[in-house]
C-alpha cells in the first residue's frame, strides 16, 4: 500500500510533493480526531487509509490549499455530517 508513495502517480494526482504532504498530514489529524475513513480497508494503519483515500479520489486539496472531501465519492454518513470533525477544523 505505501508503495504508492514511491510512484509519481499519487504525487501528480495531488499536484506535487508538498501538497501531498500537506494533504496527508491534515487528513491524518482529522482521522485522529474522530473522522471516519472514506474507504473500507482491513487495516488500522491510518497512513494506508489516507493514501487509499487519495488514490480513490475521495479527498483532495481545494484551490485555497484546504483539504476537501469529494462529493461524488463520499459515503452517505459524510453527506449527513456524521464523519467527525470537518477538514476545515484543521486550518484553524
């Protein structure tokens, strides 16, 4: 799973190594604060979950550099707002 970080695909998907690092860090904080994962994996490794969320286009950095959840790929509980703290909490 973490082999994906060695490839340029995930770097290009986010827009560069610094943006990738920012997105990973902010999403890890959100998961630690109680946000629900947007993908189902048989692991408790949060880094693997975040990488898979990026690869499946579930999360991305918006134009202002804030993390955002893809609306077309979000599970129903995210749409209801039951996913724990929002990603906007991380920029405050």
